[in-house]
C-alpha cells in the first residue's frame, strides 16, 4: 500500500505532496489541477525500472512524437534542468528520479564534414531513470535516435525485479483486450459475480460467455452479441471489474472512472468497485470531475451495509496554484457525506 506521494517537476506540477492515501482513492478538482499527472506519477513509481514508461504515458494521451524537444514536455516548464522526482512511502519507500540525456552524436556524414557543420549528425538522446527501494539503488535508460522509437534501446538494471503489478486505464481509451483476462476469470469460476454486476446496470442482460476469442452477452435477442457491440458504459464497467481481478495484490489507476457511464449507474459502479477491490486486495486510484460519481459514492457509504468501507476510502480534492504547487484537501467520511448531502461544490 502507498500511504504518501510526493511529486516534483512532472509536467504541470512543480511540487505536490499527498498524504493519507487509503485502499480506495478518489481525486477530484478543477480542470488542469493535476489529477491525471498524479495518476501518471503513481504509474511511473510502480514500474520505475521501465525507462519507456514516460513515453508510454505520452502515447496514452494520444501524443506520439519523440523528438528531443518532445521529451522536454515531461518536465515542469518544459525545462529538463528541472529533474523529475517521485517518492512514495508505505509498506516500502520508493524513489524515482528522471533526467534528460541530452543529444550527442557518434556518426557524422561526409557532407557535414565538408561544410564544417554537424547539423546532419545522427543525434542520440533519451531519458535516464535512477530509482531505489529502501536503501537499494538502481538505474536504467532509454536512448532514441532522431525520434525513431523503433530504433530505441533500453538498458535496464538486471538486479532489479519489480514486485508490484499495476495497470493504468486512461480516460481516452478503455477498449483494451479483455478476452484473455476474462478467460482467467471463467477458469476460476468467478464470472457469476461479474454477471450480477452487469445485470444491475442492464436488467436485459441474461448471460455472458467467452466463445472462442470473443466475449458475448445475451441481452434477449435472437443471438448473443459481442461485447464491443454494446454500449460504452457496459464495456467500461466490464473493463474496470476485469482489471481489478487482473491487478490482484497490486495497483489499478483509472482516469475519469465514470467516463461513459450514465448517472444512474454510479451506485452500481462503486458497489462493484468496493467489493472487488477488497476481495482482490487492490489499491485503487481514480479521478473524476463528475458530481454524480461523488454523490453515488457518498450515497453508498451512507448505507449501513457499506459502513465498513468508510475507513478504506480517501476522497481528495486537488488545488493547483499558478506556480504549479498542488495542495490536497482530504475529506474523511463525515465531511464527505456532509458536503454531498448539503450539495456543496466539491469539484
């Protein structure tokens, strides 16, 4: 379990320190307050030996340019002199520092030599990661050549073996491959709990099966339909629940957790998440800017059957200053419930 998170110089965040992290953590706040960046920092620190993760995060934001100037966007104020630092404490202390390997060349063409210029040199640059767990220190790097990701080369410290499994579901894409993970759930005879959750969303759903390499649902039509032909909300919920199973004893990060879901599904969503996360020992971090999602969670926590979850949830509002300093306002159950019931503006 991560209990505290500290971030320095990552994207738009100059400094943030978030304490009191719990089993289920929900971040909310205004646009551009750093919610997604907080999730990305957690993703980086839970896979800190992988020097390609910062570039993978860019891809998940639908940005796939890898020139040297593009790497500057990882750093606060686009300035790579501001080294990125992420630290978490909890069951163990982890620290990660990311710096830019500035361009250099080991090949120059003859035309460049002839005119006294090295503009056409094959530039090589990349990212260096220095990381530690407790008092053990490691490093890795990823070298690019002229923005060609396919020719990039990773150098990873082989002494380090990652002990955490984490998954990040970005807001822009929740259509990852579900079939293999659903097959494992079927093999372990756990599909009935998923079916019960889906029925709570749509009473017309009668069955869900894996046939060949397709997940098919029975909604009362003449034949079962592929899950990809159903609504976004159903697929989103299915992916969240399957991902919780997949991240057993690990970490799941979800950006805009309620994206694609109708407000009437919020209580079902949170009931499913609370139970699945506890049963599978998954620490979950999610963002939202949807008041209906906050209300759905608050209404569930008010129910006596879910009172035991109250101490396992941290609802955290992020507030970012013009100088990039992020402060956190944590709501315990009493203040969260009061704010929801009084319809105070929390977002």
